C-alpha cells in the first residue's frame, strides 16, 4: 500500500527525532485538528511504531496503520471525538532508579524488563535485564515469570509505562515502572561485546 492512497489532513515531520519526541509532537498536533481528521506522523525512529500504537490505545485516538517508505515510517492516526477519548492514565506503581539500584545491590529476586528497541539495549543495559521491545511484549509475555516482581525500564519512563499497563492487564501483580529509566541510570551497565 502506498502512502499516496491515504489522505491525511495534517502531515507531521518527526524524522530524526527519538523517543519520546514523536509522541510529544503528535499530542500537540492533535490539538490543532478536528475530531475525525487524520494525521500522518513521519518518523525514522523504529521505536515510534510501538509508541504511537500504545499512545493511541491509552488515549482513545484511532491508530489506522503504518506505511514503510524506505527509512521513513508514516503512521496514520484519526483524532477521536470527545466521547471516544480516554483520560490518559499513568501507571500507579512507580519506582525511582535509586530504589531499583538498592534492590539489585541487595540481590533481591526480581526481573528487570527492558522494553527499548534491540539497538538501544545493545549499546547499554542494566546487567541481567531481559530485552523484549514494547511492540513484541504482548506476543512474548510467556517469557516472564509472574511470580517475581517485574521492574520495567525504557529510556524515559514512557514506553515502560505502557508496558506496565499491558502486564497488569494480563494479570501480573507486582509490576513497577522505573522512572526516569535508562536516560538517568547511574548504576552499572553491560554492553553487547
């Protein structure tokens, strides 16, 4: 399917921006269009697909689909009418980087789940963290142990927030969003050699 077949009321250029900027820009742009209108978000950040889908789910805006054009991902969203909109919910169980670091140093039994893209994980991650990108989490949820507390990290706490909501919805009881996540992590990190 080519993007030419899809008419958008507003095209938003987020090329070259990384998480969470495409979502920040998309939120602002949504305020400028009317209900029922369609916005085209052009992004080069591969992680933007899961971000846009997750954000649409939590707000009620309709994610229509994504078209790949070379390096550029074109995401299409339809602005919801006021009665379709949901209050954007933040996951209630949060933990700071420092609190997680203390638990790791005390060697408490816990799972660290890193929901960033594989390339982000490769460059730097918390030792022992499990890498499952947000976009794959629903299909790989069986890889996680529901009996252990799960501490979810991303770069800024936005993708991990969506991941926590997904896990809690699947019956995981002890789930924590680590804020601000890897952008402020001061503990030790591993890199793929």
